[in-house]
């Protein structure tokens, strides 16, 4: 029983880290209705910029602040150079723009910071600790607390502040929001800036686990089943979806993997997402209107 619980808890912790990646997608989707394919490149760029500053002797806290500021500058540049000229285009055009943007960001990262693999130590030891009779990773616990704290802050900002109300208005009806004076470019700059900071946090967590390298951007592929399950426009949905994906793939790897003579963690989440697409296309917390299209 303890082995089952340890596997389940480990999967839940991994799910929180998946959710952290998915939140960046949710923020931009809520503001524009576009799946931001460049989120993975932003995660890679932010982690690479941070580790480059640290390797040059910049203290951890200052490196984080400088990198976060760099992501804000990038968000402003994206809004000005890419989003503003495409403001009245359809969602498919904007998606293709983010696809091209992802290659530009990765190319810029390689041009300015190289293509070497960097090891990243954020000061959280990856050692086992006993909690309630089961062993869990101290790194997973701390990373999960950071991720959940970030979610709480975002929930307060987007539900209790003027900017959050404006964001919800844009998400509900863009034209109506603009007609009452809400400035869409400002909303986009803010949302992309927040998504950039979220990408930085996710990049540090994942980069410390597997090194800061160009394959790091591929971790965002795990966000897709999380978004399908939880709903593309819901931050709570990203959390619940991440927990479901993390827990089910961990258990499937242990109990289903031996039956198929191999690991199933690389593809099991997509099977789960396909099931949700068939029975609940909008996801657990998504817009029910999607199911009636």
C-alpha cells in the first residue's frame, strides 16, 4: 500500500509541475483565444537567460529580477511587432504567428547565449524525506509549494483587481470590451508579461531537474493533455488537469507498463486526453459552448 501511495504522491507532484507549464498557455488563451505555441520557447529563453547571468557571477535574486524584466521587455516587443499588426486577424493566423515566433525566440537564444547544456542548481536538494510514513522528494514538495503559491497569486490578481476584471471582459467578448474603453494592446502586454514570468518559474523548476538545454522547450508538449483535460481557459482546470495527468501516468507506468513491456509515461497522457475529447471536449472547467459547436 505504501508503494502505491508513494507512486501516487510522486505523480501528483509531477502533475503540479505540468500545471505550472500549462498556466502560461491559459493566460494567453484567456486574453486572445489563441494557443500560444511560443510558450515553450519562452520557457527555454528565460531559463537560459537566468543560468547565463548566474554563471557570470550575478546573485540568484538579482538574476531572477533581471530575467523577469527581460521577459517583460520581450512581451512588449511581441505585442508591438507581432500582435498589434495582426489584431483583427482570425485565431488561426495568430496561432501561426506564435508558431513562427517560437522559432525566432529559440534562434535568438542560440545566437546570443549559445547551444551548450547548462546545469542549474536553484538550492533545493533532491533528497527523499518521510511524510506520514511515505517517502517523497524534498525538491517535489518545494517546487509544488512554489507552483501553488503562484497559482494563488494569479487567482487573486485576475479575480480581485481591475486588470483581472478587464482580462475576463476581453475573454468573454473582445469587441464589447473594447467598446467600453478597455485597451486590448495593454491587456496583451500585461498577459504576455505574466506568461513570461510564469515561463521563467517553470523553466527554473524543470531546468534544475533535466538541465537547461534546447530539449527543455519540449516539456510544453505535456501541457497539451493538461489543457485538454482541464480546459484551455481555466487556471483551476490547469491545476486539476495537471494532477490527473501526473497521477495517472505515474500509476500507469508502474501497473500497465509491465504488461506492454515498456514505459507508458511518454504517451499515456495523450490517451487520457483523447478520452476527454470524446466525452467532454471543453474539458472539466472549459466553456461548455465548445461542446455545442
